[in-house]
C-alpha cells in the first residue's frame, strides 16, 4: 500500500504545509476543516454556519474519494468555546442519518483564522 494525496477545489485549499486528506488503503484521513466558504475563502458567520461549512467541506473531500458521510468512522471536533456544544451538535447530527461515527470534542485555545469550530475525520471504504 502507498499513500495518495487527496485534493479537491470544492473545499478550501490547505493554508499551510499539509494536504486536505491522505488516502492509505481503504482509509481516508482528513485534515481539520474550518467553516470556510470555498467560493469566498472567508469564514461563515456564527458557530452554526461554520459547523455546517466545516462538514460540507469534509463532504467535498470525501466525495473526491467516492465516499460520503456514511463512510466516516471517527471525527474530532475542535471548538473555541464548549458553551457552543449544543449548537454544534444540532448541526452535526443533521449530516448523519444513523450509525453515528465515534467522536471526540475538545475546546482549544484558538483555531486558525479565528475559527469557532474545526472538524477532521477518518473514513473507510465499505467492504
């Protein structure tokens, strides 16, 4: 097995020396996605909108690898303020029909570009 770099123009480009995602075998490891609107390159306004765009950006990366939200095994959610947990959770659950992935959620001191939420995932192709 070898690793393959995954990139799509339908999600924000990396803002540093990293890839949007790396595929290894049947697994896809994404970098954290902020709530950036790809068409403008700007953060969406508010934690709900940033959560929605972070998840849409993950979806675009998954789609580039012929995957979708049902293929996600684990997410990590980074938040600037845990007081926003309920708002983030309400948006988050709307992206998953059932069989929710495993998840960690942690408050961090700061996120790039002043983001309020960042989400990364590990996904795998169905066998």
